[in-house]
């Protein structure tokens, strides 16, 4: 591996760390006394600093070191967590992110910024009372003649206990026999675990009158330090049992405490005391243990893409082998192929799962967006997220980022009212934007809802008319009206802000979501809410498709859009009199003739099929020769030579080895609509 | 010969040496030695160490000694303070069981 590889790995890891840093900072802003979050922030800084230094990115290392130093002061309780500190650290985090791409980014300017900020911190530090709790292990072995100096170890320990929550473990094992003891000497020592917001020096101050020959050591107790975690070890350490008793008890394979009580090695009281000690340390460990990542390995995403491509090839090959096998009529061979098919299915599912990522990583990025923009606009907005664990194909998640930014910006800028406006409307000052992901069949629905002013239907219609998007006064449904705001160039915003209102945005959102084979649905009630639902397929690479044929050419329609298949007989064709509209479940549904669409001039069948499919706004029919079967297909992109073929979203290889085109339902629907409009 | 010593009200660093010498001398001279702690109200680490030491040696049959008497509330409180634990002591047998558990 060369140096650049290491830098690439560092950059990947640093980006992840910086995103988690942003989350931690926003959490800290909500709970400024959360010592665990402060520690987590410190750890992120520390890791980035160290790793950057290792790969030779010294500017990043130096810069991060300065931020880390500030957070060390915070961690040690010397600096108070303030909004200014959070703002500063978020900005510093952004600078580090930029520096990942350009190691020299803004280094000189940031120097001055740092100096100014650090001066502010000194002021804060002077007025700061400590509020960070840490756990220390205090070991106290008094000198034997401690009583001659007027000291009483019990009083010293009691004084120490006043500084925090503590547990004291006396050790009696050094008390000698009657003949050997000097009764005026001290033979007992103590281990004290104390959870306190005092500094280590304040703890040492308790022992200030203890003679130097006594042993006092105080060190931060780390949660991964488990030397006293086991009950037996605690009892051996305190002298209640020796190691032999411990080993005998362990061999009995019963509850250690019960055995020791039964063997009269300890009393129940002593057992309870030891269990109490164990629980105390466990509690500290639990409350301070860092969030552990699940075991994982880092793989370049293109390798996963390659794997999924190869699995797609295997799925295709399997379909071909099955076809060939069936032709041989060799039952044994067919059984073996079917077994191979089951394994292929498993392989496909597992490899697709590798690309599935929880959407939470994308959601968490919006906390910052909402925080910064609401401050900029003088609004109070809370972002509520749910369903972060919902998994989507990583390619889908990447492409969802921009549409979600558009929608959330719109909600902040146009949806949520200002504080004054909300007061007038008897709404709470604090507006809410919910960002929710949930499974819905083979889709994931992403719902963005705000409790703001809602959409003004009359204003939308009037704007659509003045923009030439509609020319009539047709009685539009709510859905149709709301869909108008997804048209290019549409904006009802009277004031153009730097956030939104330029008429660019929601049409782009629609296009991007349709690019993901998804749909956009809008619901709203004036003065109450706006709810935008993005229906996104779980994955783009392999879908369930309905294969249809025109002459000897196969086409595939996404099965999730298919509602029904209707026969179109000769007699019915006569009834339609050349009009491409049929009655389906008491509804007139326009249909598109694929033969016409693709200029196919082969003879028609006597009986044709209309596949009724639902689109984002309505239903259309697709006229084909015959409906073949439903099948899982691996979608392959078309080469750039076919980019102009809008009605086709990709291609796939069928079981018989032929190539089938995957039809783009939304584009076909657009074609139908434009023809209907032309007729009108 | 059985010898019983009443330890008095105090077993602290201030009188521990005298009590110790008294005990050692009587242990040497007696077949069976009983330490009466009925009046004991004030005990510190040195006193507790001495009690521990006596119980430990008796456990190992080095001496033939026993504790007797009723535990005063003050004594129980002091023991709890010295051991930094609520020991639920009410009888001298409880105290012996507690100390035995240390060894």
C-alpha cells in the first residue's frame, strides 16, 4: 500500500468522524453537562489529529490539535460549554472537512480566528465552576505510624467521600498475628473509587496532612480497566478469601458468592458489600463506555458495486441455464439447476444487503442544516427524526441527499412561520419539522412534514396561470394543485431569499426522485401543515418486473407499478374507434401504444393486452402484444448512445439470453398526458 | 483456666498498647481466654485491627480465645464507620462472622 492509499483511508475515516463530531456537538448543545459527549468529541479530535500526523497531513494535525486542546479544557472542567463554543467547534469541524481536500485551506485566516476565540475561552474559564464528573481510583496505604502524627485514616477517607459518590474497599490481609502485631501501627489499606466533579488536585488536597511515607495514588479510572470487575478478584484483593478458595469455588461452577458464604469464607454481609462494589463499578463502566461500533470492515464502494454486478450476471446466467436445462428434459439436471437457483437467490439477497445502509447517517446531517438556517432566519425549529435504522441501497441514499436538502430548506424558509407569526396564530414559538423513514412494501417512504403555514391552493393556481403552466379554470383536485409546485419554474414565494424561492428546487426534487424510480406526493392544510412523501424503491439494481412482448421483442414494466392486465379484443378496438382510452374500474384510463411509440410495424395480434400501471399522478395503460411473466431482473444502464431514448430506463438480459428494455412508466405517462392535452 | 477480661469502654490508639499487653499476658497464662466487649463504645482502627488479629489467631488455633458480651449501638456504629459498610451487626457472633470473613 503506498502513501496515497493511507491518505485515502484517512480521509474516508476522517469524514465519518467529522460527521459524528457534528452529531455530538449538536447533542452537547442540548445537554451541555453531558460529560460522555464531551469525551466523545475529544476522542474524535484526538483520533483525527493523530491519524493526520501519521499520514503526514501536518496542517490538519496542527489545526485539530488546537481544537482538541480547547476540548481538553472543556473535558477537565476548565472551560464552560457555551453556544459560542459549539459554534466555534462546528466551524472548526467545517474547516477540517475542507482541509481534507486541501491541506492548506484557510490556515492563515483560521489562526487569527483561533486566537480571538481562545481569548474568549480564558474569560469563560475564569468564571467557570467545574461540572464534569469523572471517576478516580484512589489507593491509600498509610504509613504504619500514621496514628502518631495525629491522623486518622477513617476521617481522611470520610472527608474524601464528601467530594463525590464513592465506594471504599478496605484491605485487611496485612494484619499480622497477635505475636507480631504492633497495636499502634496501621495495617489496613484502602482502595476508593470516587465519581466526582472535583479535579485530581482537589482529591490530593484531602491527603495534604498525610506524611510523605504514606502511599497515596490517584488516577482516573478508565472504564476498560476491569481489575476489580470480577467478584472473586474483589474478595481476594480485600483479603476476604485467598486465591485457593477462589479457585475451589470456581471449580464448583455455582454462583461464586453463594459458595463462599456456604463455605464460611465470607458472610452474607461481605458478599453483599462485594456485589455492591461490583455493581458500582459496572454502573460507572456502563455510563462511560464509548459506543462501540459493530465489527466491520471498510470496503471501497466500487468493490461492492462490482460484486453486485457480478451477482447480476450470475442471476442472468442462471435463468439461461434453466432454460437450456428444461430443453434437455433431464430431471436430474433440472433439479440441480433449481438448487443452483436457490443458492443464486440467497447470494443475490446477501450481496444486495451489503449495499444497504441505514438512512440515519443522512438524517443526522440535517440537524446542522436546521440549526444553522433557523438561527439565520430568526426562527425556532426542532427537527424530529424517526426510522433512522431504515435501510436503503447506498446509491439511493447518496442520491436522496440533495432532494431532502431542497425540501427541508423550503420547509424552514417558507413552511415554518416566524416566531411573531406563530404567536398570532396561537402556535408554539417552536416549529417542528419531522423527517421520518419507514418501510412500505417494496418501497421506503420518506416523509418530511412541517407544522407551518401549509400550501395556499388559490395562490398556487393563480401562480400556475400567470406562469402559463395552466390555462383553464378546471376544477383541479388537491393532489393536482399541489403537484403544480413540482413544475419547473414554479414559485409562490414573494421574496427571494438565498435559501429558496427562485423557482428552482421542487421540480429538481421531482426529477431526482423519479430518477430513483420513486414518486413525490404532497399533502397540506392551510395554516396547519405540509407533508411531502417520497416513495423510494428499496434498490435500483434488481427489481421485480413484468415481462411483456411486442412481436418477438421483450420489454419489462416494474411490477410495483402494475395494477392489472386488460384484454383488448378486436371487437373492443372497434368500440374505441381509434381512441386510446379505456374504461377501467369506472375510470377512463388513457393508454399508450408501444408499437406507435417505438415505430414497430409488425402485424398486430387479434387480442392485445393493456397493462394498467399507476404513476406518480394517475393511471395509464400500456398496450402490448402479450404479457409473459413476472421475473426478477437486473437493470443495466443503457450506453450513452441511447441516452436520448427517454421512454426506456435501462435494459436487462432475459432467461433466454435476449435483451429486454425496461420501460420508464413516468415518461410514458408524460407522453400520454401531452397527447391528451394536444387533443383538448 | 478460663480468664475473662472486660475491655472497658474504649479501644483506641490511646489505650491500645495497654490493652494489647494485658491480652497477650492473659492469653499466655490461660487455657481459655474471653474478651468481654459489653461496655465497649469507642473503637478505632487500631482496636478493630486487634480484634481482627485475635479472631484470626483463634481461627488458626494459635490461641484459645472468644469474644463475649452485648454490642452497644455506639460500638456497632464505629465498626460500620471503620469498615465503610453497613454490616447489620447485632450480636457478638455477627461481629465474629464479619471478622472471620476477612481471613
